[in-house]
C-alpha cells in the first residue's frame, strides 16, 4: 500500500503542477487579447491572428486544466443528494461515477489521438486568412485526456479503497 500511495501522490503532483503551469499561460493569452484590442480600437489597425491564437490558447488551457480540477475536486456535483450520504457512501458513488469518467476519457484519448494523428499526417492548417497549422493544438486533446485518465485512475483507486475499507489510503 505504501508504493501505491507514492504512485498516487506522484500523479497528484503532476496534475497540480500542470494546473499551476497553465495558470501562467493565462498571462500570454491576456497579452494577445489586449494587443489585438489595442491594435484594433486605438490604432485602427486590426491584426488577423490575435483572435484565432487566443481561441487556440484558451481551448488548450480549457482541456489541459481538467486533471488539476479533478485532483482538487473542483468539478460539479449534484450536492443535494451527495451531501446527505456518509463518507463511505460518497466514496461508493464517486467510484461508480469514476468508472463512467474513465470510460469517457479512454474513448476521448483514443478518438483524440486519431484526430490528432490525422491532423499531423495532413499537416492541417485552418482555412482562415492567417492559416496557421492546427496539429500542434489538436495534439493537446490526447495529452489532456491522458493526464485526466491518470488523475481519474488515482481518484478511482482512492475512492474504491475508502469504499471497501472505510478509511482513506495512508
């Protein structure tokens, strides 16, 4: 059990680290948006790339932060029924919903990897005037799914152990 605790702790640290790194990516995102707004409304000289780049950055942050949110328990729950359960009952519900999450994430990882691989092989670009390559941003989907899968497995393992033993993994 001690080795399992270390592995789960490592997964937690990776998830938290990725969330902290992504928090700093918000600053360049804000910079891109501010630059675009100033160029458009102050200098009356709009640039074509700021909107599309900000969408890519925001989308990447949105999917990559999922593991950190899962680790912190920040996802939405229906608290009306959930809070009335005992701690062990909550662990049972979390383990069951964790299986559903794992199924969804495995499908997302598989389909996202195919989606990204297709984009890479086609050297896909957007159809906008700027026309940047898309495949680096599409590879974010399977990376994010893998991180969420790791954190989901860690959470499921903890919930299952608590549901069976009635106490947390030490």
